[in-house]
C-alpha cells in the first residue's frame, strides 16, 4: 500500500510499504476513508518528540473494515468505523476504569497508553495510508452509519472532538459557567464546540491566528487576539474583574508570545491568572517529559516553571492528560447524527495522500487558512 512515512524532522514521504495484515485473532484491517493531520503530529515532525525513521504517521483514522481476525465477533467486514487514537486492550485495570488512554497492556515498552504512528506509543503504524491494522477491534472500534454522509464530522471523533470535550470535562464545566480556552487550533475549537454542548454562558477563545479566531467566533465564542491585547486584562474586564469559572489549555509546551518566542509556562500562568479562585483548569495541550530542543533546560526535562503558588493560593483544581476517546465518542457521534454538532466546519483542506508532505509543511507553518487537513486516500 501507499503510506506517509516519517524520515527525519521536517521530512515525510509517500512510499510503498507492506500491507498491514491480521497479526492477532482480535485484529481488524481498515481501509482508510479519512485520516487527519493533528497538531500532535507536528511534535515529531519538528523533532520535538523523537520518532524512529520508517514509522507510518497518523492517529486520526476512520474507514471501512476490510478484514477481521478469527476472534472478532461484533465488528463485521464492510462496517464503517471510527478508530479512537488510543489503542486499548479492554481488559486491564485502567481500561476497566475507563482510562483507555492509559491501557497497561497495549504498549510493549511497559508505559501506560498506546496509539498509532506516534512516539512512545508502541510500534503501531498510523493511518495516513491506504490501510490500517487495528488491535482489539471489537473493543476499540466505534460503528458509524453506513454510507458517506457526515464524513468530515465523523472524522473528528477519533481524537480532537473527544479531546476538546475532555478539556471541558477536566475543567468540570457546568451549564451557565464561563470558560476561557487557550489555543484556537483544532483542539481549542472543539473545546469551544463542547462548551456550547455543555451550556457555557460565555466562552473566550485566545489565539493570534485571525482565521482560527474567526472560526471560534462562528462557534459563538468571544475571540481574544493575544498579539493585540493583554489577554489577562481583557478576560478580567469581560468578567467584571472576577475571572472565568473554568479554563482549558489547548496549546501545549510550545506556547509562544506574539513574536514566536517560546515560553512553556506562559499559558498555564495566563490560566491561573484568569480563572477565579476555586475555579478549574483542564490541560489537554501536550507537555512532554523530554524535549531535546526546549528553550529552557528545565522545561527540556518536563519541569514547567508556572506559578503554582498562585494556583494553590486561589485553590484552583488542575487536571491533565490524554483523552480516553471511548468515554465520549459514542454520544458525540449521536450529536452529529441528530444535527446537534457539526465539528466538520473546521475542515479547511481535503487532499489525497500524495499531497501530504506539502500539507504537513503548510499546516506546520500555520499558513493562513490551514486549520484542519483531512486526507482521503482515494482523492486525486
Ligand atoms: N490530550 C490529548 O489527548 C490531545 C489530543 C490531541 C491533541 N493534543 C494537543 O493539543 C494541543 C493543540 O492541538 P491542535 O491540533 O489544536 O494544535 P495546533 O498546534 O494546531 O494549535 C495550537 C494553537 O495554539 C496557539 N497558541 C500558541 N501560543 C499561544 C498562546 N500563548 N496563547 C494562546 N494560543 C497560543 C497557536 O497559534 C495555535 O493556533 C497540542 O499540544 C496537541 O498535541 C492533545
Ligand atoms: Zn490528534
Ligand atoms: Zn488495557
């Protein structure tokens, strides 16, 4: 098959590789219909999360079941399915507790949590390809209505819609509360959509990219451009000096100021300052324990120097981590089917596999109008 292969930082190539096959009785092989580029893919792309050459990238996958192993009984050949980015066994202690993001059996390294085409997540190839092998298929796959309707909406179910929702869940957002979301990338925008679903009374979205902020406004949020205003002052002014009830971090360790200079602690500090005393913060933006190119030696070891003292004094609750996609994807799918959520509105490009190297480079530069790239292997 053809697949997008990681060669070295800033170099990915479409190559002919071996077709994935059934390796275990509970496996399925999926023919990919849509696979997206994620902000998370940029961490290995930029060399900020070391990845071995030869890995097929892609953890945001959906498609049609092509083949199933002899132990698979629920999922059938021909089913249209969404593939959560977490690979989970379904039987370990963490899986049983709903933390498919921290499966204790799926990652041969022994670390909790596995995924497709990603550093530290096991040997599993990703789905920016024609086909994908899915372990423990009955447990992991989410069935979708047959056909091609809602393709660009359903493709958000493998990661960013559940992840945005998880941000609001970690922040404990309740109906009528206010929320400040940092980052208007795909994850931040999905957090804004989720804030609507959960009945936030006001949503602020902070970024500096005008196209992304415009999408946040389309979702009913108040856009705040950190290259133009003092973010903390702006949010406090909008909330009578009180601050927001909740906040979501959807930026991650490469947070930067308007000149592009990185400050890994910057957004966490902003959040601690704009969330009211006793409020809550959900951190879904990724922070890493090792960053070979960090601007500070301390942050290079994952030690982020944000104002924990102020957070403690204000009694703010902070929760973090990867999204356990299966906890939310079924209900989010049904919101799409019943017309209550349209996450596909953030799709900015639909491309074929051959266009992926160029798309990585442009998405990485956050070129204007490159918000969310969806790859269809069959597209010309
Ligand atoms: N927890 C999870 O399970 C999970 C899943 C998917 C993605 N992620 C992570 O979520 C983060 C966002 O993902 P994405 O796909 O939206 O990425 P992205 O890189 O496209 O978006 C990040 C946005 O943050 C903005 N930004 C940078 N500095 C900022 C600052 N100081 N204040 C406000 N905004 C700032 C950028 O302009 C950009 O638009 C990444 O770290 C990604 O790895 C986590
Ligand atoms: Zn992703
Ligand atoms: Zn498990």
